[in-house]
C-alpha cells in the first residue's frame, strides 16, 4: 500500500489514496440515501426501477465498512507511544463532532422526531443517522490496546471476514452481550478495521487488484 502516492513524510505523512478512498466512500453513502427513496417503495413503483435501486443500494453498502478498513489501516500502524497522545489525536477528532451532532440530533428528535429509544447518547444515537459514532469511538479506544498478530495478510483478511460471516457481525449471535456500547455492530466494524490492517500488507502484484475486485 505504501507504493501509492503520499504527501509529507514521517508520522504526519498523508496518503493521497486514502483521501481519495474516503471521498469515494462518502459518495457511496450519499448513493445509499438517494436510492432509498426508490428502494423502500417496493410494490409501489415499476419492478425495473426498484431493481436498479436495489443494485445501487447493495453496491454502495461497502461504504461504511470501507471507512473502518481505512481507519484500521491507519490506526494500527500509527499509534503514538503515549496513550494520552493517541487520545488527543484520534478520539479528539471524533469527540467534537460526536458532541455537536448529538446535540443537534437531540434538538431534532425532541421537536420533529423520531425519538430515540433512550436519551443517553452513549447507548443510543440521538438521531438514527448518527449510529456510526458509537462503534467508531469504541473502535478507536480498543484499537490502542490491540496488537494484530503477525500472520499472512491473506490469512488475516480471510479470518476477519469468516468471523464476520459466521457471527453475522454480532456478538449476540454467540450469546455474548453487554461488552460495549452497541456491541453488536462494534464487533463487526472492529473486524473490518482489523481486515484493513492486514489488507494493507497484501503484496502488490499485477493480479492483486483484479482478484480483490472479483471477490
């Protein structure tokens, strides 16, 4: 992965391809919301139109896992020696938007609706579109204390996705619950982040890109 274009050097190195990947993932998130207008009207619109919306919605669902894979690629390899420095750099970037948009969400939910199951923003998002903050905050916190095992990158990626498939991304399916805020989603997204760490170590060959795209 380090063969891609980068801006800057040292710890503050900025990878251009990561920025481009984030832009693409954000665009796919927008596509999910745009296609939802048609996707959620099955039976009320022509079947062909619904199938097009279904294809677009399904194809765009990789966007949020992609964000977590990019975070895993960056976090596991760029952890400062000091936990305090890590907290300032990683959690500091998320806590501000989390508090701001949770406050806006509380205002909207209390006036317009829909109301969340709980007004505790650490348990339920103040507004349903803010759900990703919980697994992201937990991911950043836990990732500092996790050192990925040294293993074949292909094996690491494979194990992560097999675990996601077997558990459905939910610890509750294994009769395990109550480990973290919204742990059912967090387990899957932590594995996506770990998969991003191993995917960054896959040797670049002429067939690597087409093979991964095919999968």
